C-alpha cells in the first residue's frame, strides 16, 4: 500500500476527533465533558505504563509517584502568587515556589520533565532489579513521594495540598496531549529502539548476549514512561483543580494497571480502547454507590461497591483472559483496509 | 532520654517488631514456595482483627473462643483465596499471579468497606491486659509483654512444624524445587494449601494483637503494616522463616527508636521502611539470612 493512504486516513481521523470534541464542547453537559477529559488523561497514563511494562517488561508500580510529581510541579507553576499566599496557611512557601510561574503548556511539560528526571534518578539504581522486586521497589518510591509531599509544607502545603488550581485542562488540551502521547509512543515502539525494548521484554539474557546495552534501553523506556505519567498527573491536577497527597495512593496506580492489563500488555490499541471503556465503566459504576429508588422503596447507596466490582473484574480478566482485550495485536489502517478487501500496491 | 523511657521504647519496639514478624512469616512462606508476593496477606491480617471484633460484639463469644475461631476462619479464607485466585495461575508468568494478588487485595479491602463500613471501631480489651504494672519508674502495659510472648510461642510452633514434621519437610522440598517434589510424591497442592493456612493464621493472630495494641479497626488498617512486614521479610532474606523473624523485629526497632531519638522525623515514619527496602534491594538483595538464587538461562 502506498504511504499516502494511511497518512490521509490519520488526518481524517484526527479531524473527526476534532469535530467530535467541538460537538461535545457545545452540546454535552459538564459531567459528560469531565468523563471525556478523564478518558483522555487515563489513556495517556495507560500508554505510558504500557510502554514501561507492556513493551519493555519492567513491572513498575510507581505510576502514582510520577503522577504526583507532575501534578505538583504543574500546579505550582500555574497557581498565581496571590493564590499561593492564600493557600500556604501552615507555613509560607519557599521564595522560588512563591514566584515560579509558567504558561499552562510549559507547566505540563515541566511536570513531565521533572517526573522523567526522577524516573532517571530512581531507575538508575532500581532497574537492575527483576520482576516483582522492581514492582515493590517502585511502589516504595511512590509511597516515599507521598510521605515527602506530606512533610514539606513549604513546597507542597503538606496534607492540605492545593485548592483552586486554574482549570486550563479542557478537552482540547487533554486530547491534544493524548494524541501527542500516542504519536510519540507509537513512533518509539515501531522504531528500531522499540524492537530492542521488545527484545528485552521477551528475553533479557538473549538481548544481552546480542550485545544490547540492556540497562540503557530500560532507563530510556522508564524515563519516557515517567515523563508521560508526569504529563498525565499535571493534566489531572488542572482537571480536578484540587490535589493533596492522599490522592496519589496506590489505588491510582492500580487503576492504570487495570486499564493496561485489560487492554492487553503490549498493545497500544488495547490501552486506548480499555482507557475509554474502563473510565466509562468506573463512572457508570458510581450508580451503585448512589441511592437508587424504586418507587417508594429506596436502596441505599453503598460506598466502596464500585471498587469491589472493579477489582473483581481485574481478577476475572487475569484468570480467564490473561492476554487482555487485544493481546499484543494492534489495529492499523493497513489491517483494516485488508479486512474490507482493499488491495493496495505491493510495498 | 531517661532509662525508664528507654526501656519503654525497647518494649514497644519488641511488640511492634514481633507483630511485623508474624505477618512477615506469611509473606516469606508463600514467596519461598510459589515466588509470589501475596498482596492479599495484608487484608487477611485486617480480616482476622475484624472477625474477632464481630465475634465479640455480634455473637458475644467469650474472648478466647472469639480469638480461636477468628484464627481458624482466617486460615480457611487464606486457603480459599489461593484456590480461587492463585492456583489457576500456577503455570502462568509470575507477574500474572501478582496482579491477581493485587486484585484480591483491593477486592477484600473494598468488601470490608462495604460490609464493615469505614468507621473506625474499637475492639474490646480484657482488663488484665490493660491495667499497667509499675516496675520502679517503668510503666508497663501487660500487653507489651503478652504480645511478644505469644508471638514467640507461635513462632516456636511454626518452626516445629516446618523443621520437625512431614508436612514441613514437604514445604521445604517444594521451596527447593517444585517440579521434583511432584515427582517424589509430595502432595504439592495440599502442602501449598497448608502453607497458606498457616501463614494466614499467623497473620490473623498478628491482626488481633495489633487491634489490642492499637485499638482501632479500619478496612485499610492492613495496608501499611502489610507493606512493612513484606519489607521486613525482604530485609531478613525472603524465603527464610528465621529471616522474617529477625527482619520484623529489627524493623520494629528501627521505626520506634528512630522516632524516639529524632522526634522531628516522626512525619517520615512510614517512609523509613521503604527507604530501607530500596537500600537492601540495592546492596544486599538476598537480605540478611537469604540464600542467593542462581540465574537459570
């Protein structure tokens, strides 16, 4: 098939998404728009974890930590000095925190960059560990981030966190970043570097024997994943407008892991589909937590029920469909065209 | 710091340490046999405490009976979890079972939130555990003696089972080589179930004593002690029961003594264990008493 057709189709798909967003912005209510925003952020997070775990085989449970870093950095940069005066009640902010300012786009990048920096710092020692040890160690890192955020009130306002973060993250920003993440990670996993990452995932020792500098590639993948996790955290902060250390518990990592596993480890299409499906499902499950009335009889809302269903779903997926929705397969234009019988020129 | 205060801190660390050790044993036994970090273990710990609470408040059981029943029920639960969530994944990649364990952990936690509600509850303490004894200047809660003593007895019992009985021989055989154990006629699945049962019983005992010592029950009460106990197991050398005991007690000491001597670090208390974990994994990944596994190609 000629190279032009997929490019054309991509442009069309992006245009269709743009049209849809334009329509959504004008005709959907705030709640539905919020769900769409969450979908975009969750896709970013899932793609970044999929790069780390699905494509490189690094079982990382530190996503909440990177998200927290991105969220705090971005919030500090977009809160105005007057707001910071009001927020830092316990102790005044450090001078540089008080005066740090950046436009939203740069603030998000800064959030990602600082997260990536921490990814490198943490990855250098930890990426030598295998499998579950790496998982526990990165989980430890995320917990340390949370405890530290609780204990440096001059930087993070301690347990109170930030309120009233400017809500710049609208549909356009979120989906823009979502597309950018998808593009970057897609290019990466399809490149030669991506092949090396997959080789490391499939058999690290064999990759090493082939002369691959395994550690460097692991670090690369880990820090890029951390960057996009930071970006996701930054967007989330601006989306929900309040953050505090409690928000970045292990549950957050669990949700992202759930999306990646359900979608299929090593399938970007899977992450996107599961990102949409699971975010919508999680919102829909809020129904079971709200009181339901049948005429005069009322079923009281049960807090926690949502996560019961959710974790049960994860167990069922891992027991009965371990490869997830897509396995390692991807949906591509070429594949779709072939399916409808279109035969292009041979490559 | 006065001598009396120091002795009190010492006893407190011993209490906390032995509770960590009891949980750590469960982690280390399961890891030793299946190479699985049983995330649900911290929820087992929590449920053990809750079962006693419900036994006392709902059914008005006498105290010792509630204790024994709770331990039994929790042990059974541990076995059931293994049968449902881990056994089908024995031949799957290790991480699959780990994800399943994380799922079970969240499931139990949220089931507890749904059924027990998130309100903290206080467990009843018999007065003979509560009335302080004065030894010179040292004020002693009988609990701080009772907890390490009972823990010690339980550990002795466990060591007897593992090193002096046939079932224990089976456990040790499986942890060396599961395939060969099958061939040698070890009833592998039964032994694994037994391991989960014993580990869960010890976690329940620890949860009950935890609830006596820090009398607040919450559905998320298991999370932090669970993580720390796992770290204690890694610290001592995962797979080794003696290591879990040593690691647990040492972690208890590190936590209490650091806060006692550097009160300004109190806010970071929950991070000590994780920092410790990262350092151990980097410099001595086999822990204090662990054996280095060979890399098989």
